[in-house]
């Protein structure tokens, strides 16, 4: 009987896949990890995965119902991420008998929380701007606010939001949060105050966004929401760029509605104006680009795929009805 075949498409996982080659092969599974398939073209992904039983994603295109119909051999799509917004219709996968898994590993949340705090401190203290001025021969210094003893607002208290909240303890901050399904044990233990969305916006000195991207959360922060924030407040978004309306954010920065912003993503609409705005910092989605996080999420995705290919049920299944 032929061994099950597993293909790594995710570009981040490809950087460390060789480390796991022997372990996966020892599980009786053939692992193919190369860059022969363009992860930005779904047709190429389909063409390159026709004779594979499993795929390690996500890749950089929307996964529609046609994807699963075109791959009759596929048994598992294992996402090396804590999110799954690229899957348009999980039920289509279920109808095709494909299990979709995701990998919310601890290390993945921690490295994004590190990045969140890096961006928060960098934008508040204007670190990149002063470095650039020094490179140009200018030695002037601006005066910035302190993070210590201020109010940190967290929109979305999942694994990453919790990790950000824990780091705030060292700054003696008041932590407030808005979440639709809060972990009350964590909230009590870390003395986080649950507030409404409106209160979160109006009370936060620093607002950190950690929501999943859905139809309901897309552009959840726009002109009206930004107008509720303090003029001295800062917005940090290390989640999906589509959560914050770029045009409205740019207007808020230009009009002094808020003091500054940091986005861990390349702007999609107001690219040049946001990249060049003196009170905005943008990075090319570096949040998960720490080696510890990459290794952990890759192993998690591989473990999930192996479980499915061995006939077992992993913990994190996006479409549990597939087992019915």
C-alpha cells in the first residue's frame, strides 16, 4: 500500500520543513516540501497537489468550494496558523470529506505578543523616526508619553490578547478588554476589566487589536470608532489589516483624531500615504516571524495532518461535522 503523501505549501513552514522531514517520514508519510508551487495562485496549488493526501497551508489565496472539489484525493488541509479566515466555506470541505485543522500553539501567540509590544513602544517613543533622523544628520529629540501607569485596551482577548495583557503587568498598566467569549478565570487572575466596545475605545491610552477576521469584524474600526478614542491615544494592529479601515485611519492621523498608529502589515489601500505618515509605523507582517513560533506552528500543523492521515481526530478541527 502506498504511503500517504503530504505537501507543504505555506511559505513560512517551508523555511523549517527540512528539520521535520525525518520525523514525518518515520510516521509512514511522505513529506514534500519545496517551492515548486506558487502559493499565490490557487490553480497552481490545485495542479501541484492532485496526488497528495494532505496539504500544509495556509497559502495566499481564498479557498473556495471549488478547491476541495478539484482534489478528490485530499483528506486534510492543515493550517499552520491560529486563524482560518482564508477558508470561504468549511462545509464544502466537509462535503468533500476533507478535514480542516488549525494550530493555535502557545509559541505562536507569544511571538505575536512580543511584536505587539515592540510596535507599541516604537510608535509611542518614535524610535524608528528618530533613527531615521539620525541617519540624515538631524539630532533633535521629541518628547513622548510614557507607557507606565496608563490604560491598555485589548480588543479580542484570545491567546494573543492574553499574552499582550500579561506583558502589561510589568508596566503597572490598567488593562481593559472587550471580548464576546471571555476567559473569566484569566480575567479574574490578571485583574482585567471587561468593558463595552465603546468604553474600550474611549478609555484606552493604547488600543491593541487581536480579533479574527470575519464578515462581522472587517472594518470594525472605522471613522466613528476612531472618533471615540482619545486624541492622545495610539492604535496597534498586529492582527489582520482589514480589521481597521485604512482610509479612515489615515484621516484620523492627518486630522489629529488619534496620536499615532502601528500596523504589522503592508497597507492595502492608502499604501504610500500611511507608509510615509510621520505618526504611523508599518511592518511587513513580522508578528509570527520568530524562529520559535515558526517551528512550533509548523510542528503543530504537521502533527494535526499526521493524526488525520492515521485515522485519528486532532483537537482543533474547523469542520467537525466532517466526522458525522
